[in-house]
């Protein structure tokens, strides 16, 4: 497999992460945070946006996230939520901008780092002129997100956005650079008994095969 083929293969890692959603309905109601006399808090509006998302109404979800942003333009959950909607609507470049904006407003909002990592990785493939920089961005966002969540983490709103998938993405990104020790570090975290031997003449192919195997096990 050539490096170009690997780039195309790696897109599947990102595409798969965008399937799935929370079925949790909106919660909230009248309380002291309500400031527009509608009886809805900003948290309620965001939950309602995710309900639309879960029903496959991504435009409705985005419009509802817009309502929340109108309430508070610095509210990271609403900004990032709009980013997830724009992925489904085909605006992947815009979604990266929104994840980055959410991070700027809340440096510990882990799911925004995950989204930024996935979308920067997508841009590294789709826009060759900025491919290397976006690949580096993907790694930086991914490593920060992983440091915030640790392993065994799943985004409650999107079950397929999780630390396992992020480690597979990071392993693939490091492999492309190439930074094989860093790639193996993520492989080892997911499968400590992988048997990889850096001194082997076939090490890079074995490492690639192990990453492909881990990717193939993603739900």
C-alpha cells in the first residue's frame, strides 16, 4: 500500500466516527437562567437541538443550536454542536472552524478537540496544499482531547466518537508523518499484545497492518 492509498484508507476512520447519536431527549425547563420569557434554558435548547440531530433533522438541529448561540455566543456546547451538524450537512471545513471556536471558548471541552482532530484529519486528505499542517493539527487536537478524557471515554451525544477511535486516528496520522514510535504507542495502548518488533525488516508493514486491523474492529 502506498502512502497515497493509506491516506484514502484513513478517511474511513473519520467517516465512521460521524455515525450514531444520543437518544436522550431534552431536559430542563423554567428556572432562574431563563432570560427570554420562553421557559427554556440554554441547556434545554442544546438538548432539544441534539434531539433533532438524533432524528436525522440536521438542519433543524443546527437552527436550534443557533438559537442557543444567540442566547450566549460563547457557549461551547452549542458552538461545537453546530459543528457536528455541519459535518452531516457536508460543511466539513466550517465544522472545523466551529470546533476550534468552541475550544477557544472552553479549553477543557473535550468533545470539541475530538471533532477538531477528526476534521483536521479529513482536511489533510482532501486539501493537499495544507495536508501536512492539517495532519499536525489533527495530532495536536487529538492528543489534547485524549489527555482530557483518558481512555475508555465515549462522547455521550455520539457513541461512535470515543477514545478508541481517536487512538486509531492518531496511530494512522503518526504513521503518515512518519513517526512510527508514536504510532506504535497508540497501537500498544489499544492492543498491548500486538507482537510488533521495531527491529524487524517488515516492521513498517506490520505496523500498518496492525493499524488497519484496529480500524477494522471499530463499530
